[in-house]
C-alpha cells in the first residue's frame, strides 16, 4: 500500500497575498487551510501560483478537491478547465435558473 505523504506546514509566499484579500494572510498555512488555498489559487492563480501549487500539493489531492468541492468553490470555467486538465469527469452541476 502506498504511503500517504503528509502536507508540510508551509507558509504561503508573500506574492500570494492579493489572492487572500479577505483573511489574515499571516495566519494562513497550507496544511491548515488547504481547501481555501486550493480554491483561491485554482480560481484566480496565475502561472507562478499554479507552479507553486503543483510543487507543494500532490496531484491526487488536487483531483480529490475538484471532485468533492470544485462545483461549489470554483467558478464554472475554472472547474471545467481543471477537470479537463486532470482528465476528470465533467461536472454534473446544472444551472437551475436557466437549464437550457
């Protein structure tokens, strides 16, 4: 059985502060706030932020996040892009206001 790699207690780079405008950035850590970090960086992150994310979080953890929370925490375009990128099934979320 594969051994799980734990997420390190990692502080976020100072350049990422604009992504977390509504929280106390100095108290954020990758380990404690992984869903918040994944949501913000997958939604709004530019190339350096995505590169950092891929270096610090395993691909299977990102996929697990997309399947569990992607529909609720990512905008439709970002969710769709990352699902295609990782070869995941399309979202089953429908627009209830305009289903056509």
